[in-house]
């Protein structure tokens, strides 16, 4: 497999940008799954170059970095509310 054939889990332009930012897509996936387990969202994943978070009756589109920040804050606020 050549470098140009290397698989990226998201569009190549995003992959290049995220690698440059030391972004960990596994962390984003783990946070998305945690938010689902807490009932904060119903789904998450990449969609047309953005990161999509699905809430009941609402679709939110973010850059992957913004989605990470949003999910961290959402989970933190839930955990603080739960004590």
C-alpha cells in the first residue's frame, strides 16, 4: 500500500489537519459513546467532512475539535449535576 492509498477514517483534508493538531479521533469516539450511555445524545459520527452529533429532534454539526470540546463540556455538566 502506498502513502496515497493509506486509509483515513475521515476525509483526507480533515485527517491532515487533525494530525497536525495532535488530535485523537479515538478520544472523540469514546466521548461520543459516553454521551450516548449517559442519554445526552442518540448518535455521533463523521458526516460530509464534519462531526455530527444527534440529539432528540436536533442535528449538530461541528469540526472534530469543536465536537470534542462540546462533548467534554456536556459530559462534565451532566456529571456535576449528578454529584
